[in-house]
């Protein structure tokens, strides 16, 4: 007879294998090998409450090796998170709450959406950074309001992906002692033994990063796993990695230790043999012994008691430090200050680059939104994203609000996802627009998770100038506009930049990108709050039906603004439309969109210093686009704009040709 812990672990193993076999799709190798570590974590280590999965002071767990989702779902079922046996039977099926890789919002207990390997580690770094900052702001010597851990399970594949190295390096620098990484070390990936491509000593690498390291030689030794976790928890000034040696597909007589256990079901016959090896009836599926459920009921009492203990501590804190507690609650409320109703927020003077306008807005906002928290990938002097007087977030000063991510764009973006998912903070990140290519995999997951992370991307066109085509974004606007649930905002002046910030902060289910200029832009008299609709009429024709419509975004809006006057003198009465955001414009009522872009005006000219891709839905078959469908060049910005046709003279010429056609 197995003891209750062994029985519970083996039940989790078999549930996962059953789910995968029924779906005829999935990855049984990790669940069979890593079940002891995760059952120990959920049952004996973590502070969590399955009856309240979003309990604020819970420990966080992230399955970075998201292909092992069947293991997580089986644990969530066993521990009472509301994942039913039917959910396990519907693993990987349309509309189920148990998708192929864990998705935040689909399954209770899933903290973040993981799939692409390595990003879960970076998400966890973000969560640990959020915990450290909030603890630095709110904890008192006699009362720790914020005091929890972030745990991750990763595999060899996660550690091969560069994003995990970027994030882990930063975590070591920041001394994130509440971050513990469990490494399921089984030396197998899809193509076979890791010796084919991955022979480094991971523990030595993490030692070099500044992490505390542990090694557990036997992944079935739950006592050794528990001891290693407890030692890691005792190290307060370093993150920890625990390498746990396992056998992929453990217990499968013919697939244990083989690559075939990784990414395909065991097969009906092999699954029966595996069940027999663990003492289960090979003819039965999705069976949970009653004593396993009874054991979890005992644990659930302890889980609830932990939340009750914290709630008492919270009341003590509120009584002793009422102002700090009120501020703490405001961090999690999602409410914004009334600064946006004040006329001063919308008043600006002078001609500036929109990156400089953004800096002005950011420093207005940071004083009244105390949970704004962010920075850049080593570019804040250029992206203008430093909050003045707010200090630097570091190992020594966790209360600081300016984050130095280092030259790590991918990790920065994935970390920001973790910061937001932790709760309590509004993260923003920044970099050069062309480097969004390094950020897109994590931006995509921001959009997939509906996380309103704010991305500030500057140097938005050939206006970069002398740095040349390697640094001049061409296709990046089109790429981000093509991403579902991504809000792209390209303002033309200071007032539109203020509107872009407002939109970014008030969009609760979509990440935003502020695309900003290096070069100065002219402050146009007619811009303002109308830009909150994404696209609007900047200057209208005096005719009931305009002769043509001129459209632009960003710095090119000034070109069509000036071209309007030149065309009017030539007898062509145009309408000028500023199109700051395709996505926001598309959300407007049809009658509004028709009022801006009436279907009976077919002569339309769009101007944007980037790829033409995407503009055709506004210009139509009869319209024209002044754009760049090649790469840029190295020269002063003014020279490039002239060479590529971004001048008032060329806009007027092309408009005349279109009108005459």
C-alpha cells in the first residue's frame, strides 16, 4: 500500500497521462517526471488558497515549461481549484478550460500564459520585482504587509532560450531573494539528448549570475526537494535555482528517459503498463482515490488558515498605519486621478519631439499615479522615460520606481507582463522602435493575456537619421498593427501625446504602444481631445463633399496639414485627418467613422514614413499612399525625409496627380 503522499503524486501522474491520451495530443514526459516536485510545492510549501485563487498575498507559481500543462491541471483538480474531472477529459479541446498550454483567464490558478519556452522565467522575475518593490514601499519593521514567494518550474528548453538568461542575469543583480526556480533536469528535448546542443553546467552559470544554487540528485526524493526549497527560502539576498534530476516519462516501462516521452501520448498499451507500474487499475481512467481527496481536504483547512492569518495582519497594519494602508489599497484599485479632467493636463507650448512631450506627460503623471513603475532597456536618456525624483529600483533601494532593465529588450517586455500580473503596479517599458523586433514575442503574450502594459517606443522612422537602416523602423508599425488586441498610438504633437498616455492608462484589456519621434514636431492648433477617438478631422473642407481626404499619423501629420493650405490655393479643397490610432478609430461607432471617412470620397492620400501595408483599408483602390516599402539609409534626418518624398511639395504634387486622375 502506497503512503498517502506517494499515492497522491502517482494519481497526479496518471491523471495527466489520461488527459493526454484521451486528447491524443500532449506531453506526458514532464508530468510523469516532475510530479513529485510540484506536489511537494503545492502541498507542503506554498501559501495559497484554492478557494480564493487570487488571494493577494499568495505565493505565485508559474509553469514556464508550459507544455507540461496536464501536470498543472491535474494538480489544480486535486487541490480544489475548480478544475473538474470533465475539464481534464476535455484537455486541449475547443472551448475547454484546459488548453494545450496554460492561459491566464481560462483556468483558475494559472498566473500567466506560457507556451514559448523561457518567458515564464522572465514573468516570474517580474512578479518577484513587484513583490520586492511593494515590500520596500509598504513593509514596516513590525509588520510585513507584502511577504511572499514566486516559484517557477522550468525545463532544459526554457534554459536554452535566451530570454531566460537575460531575465536571470537581472534577477541576480537585483537580489530577488523571494524567487525560486525549480529546474526539471532530465536531459531530453524533442530531438533527443541535450548533449546534442546543450552541454553547459547550468548550476555554474547561475552561480555566475549571482544566484543561490541547489542540486537534488533524485527527483522522486520529496524529502530532499523540500529541504532544498527550505534552504533556498533561507537565502534572503539571492534568487535560487534548484536543479532536480528527473527521468522524463518516469514509470513508463518503454518510454522512460527517451525523447519519445516528451511530445506524444504514451499510447493506449503503454499507458496501461504505466498504470500497472504505479499500482493503478490499467482498465480505469481518470480515477482519484477517495483518500487523496480526503488528504487535500485536510490541507485546504491549512490553506484557508493562512489567508485568515494574513487578513488579521492586514487589519493590524491598517490600524497602525492607516494612511499607508489606504495608499496600498489604492495601488490595487485601478482607479486613476482626476488629472485628466484638468485643463492644464492638455495645455502645451512649443515645438518638441513627441518623445520629449511624453517625458513631460510622464513626469506630470508619476506624481499623482504613485504605482507607475518602469524604465527602459538602457535607453532612458534617449527614450525620455525617467521619472524625476522617484529613485532607482535596485537591490539596495527597492522602493525606487525607475527600473534599469539593461540591454535586454525581450526580457524587459516579459518581465513587465509579470509585474502587471502580480498586481498593484502599472508597468511601462521603453526602447527604440526598431528593437520592438526583440520585444514582439512578449508583446504578443501581453495582448493574448489582455494586460495593459505600456510600451514607449521612440525614434519611430527614418528620422533616426545617421544611425542608418539597421536602426530605422520601416515595417514595425504594420507589424504591431497586425497584432490582435494591440493598441498602437502614434501622436503628432504634444497634445496628441497627452491623449496617447490617457488612452494607454485607461485601456484595461489591451497593451499599448506609444510610437514617438526623435525629431521635433510642430504643435498644431487644432489637435487635442478629439484624438481620443483615434482618428479625427483636423481641418475640414469648406465643401459638403471634400475634393479629397489627406490622412497621416505622427510627424507626417504636419505635412498634410501644410499641404492642405497649398492645395486650397490651387483650388483643391481637402479634408485633413489625423489618424493617431487605427485600433481606437475602429472601435468608434460606424456613423462616426463614416463622418470622418465618408465612402463617397474615394480620392484619399495617406502619408506615413513607414511601410504602406495596412493603410489600404483607408485609402481604398482609388487612393494613394506616400510610404516607404524599402529599408532606409544613413544620412541626416532632413536629407532622408526629402529623399524619400516626405516633403510638403511632394505631398502637394501627389495630391494634384490624384485629384486630376
